[in-house]
């Protein structure tokens, strides 16, 4: 009689190993893409902060700290 009240449910089948590996590869690929995107954003922010100063105060320019003294015309 106890079998009628609470029937035994079958257990779920084990996941397919190929599907599990494919899912892990996909998750790894997504993590790598997110990491790349974060690195690109950080590089853009860094370039915005110091990009102009680096060119203006370059060692290749003569009198980089003095500026340009040529007049047009």
C-alpha cells in the first residue's frame, strides 16, 4: 500500500560527457572574451588619462616642456 501513496520516481540519467565538455569549452571561451573586453576597456581608460601627456612630453621633441614657439605666417 505504501507504493501507491509515494511511488518511486526514476533518477535522472547522467549527463552526456560530450555535452559537458562542450559546455565547459563554451564557458571558458566566454570567460576569455570577457577578460579581453575588460582589458580593452582598461587600456582605453589608461590612454585617455595619460595619452596626451606622453606625446607632448616626449623625449624625441626638442624642448618638450617649453612648448612650440613658432609663429604662423
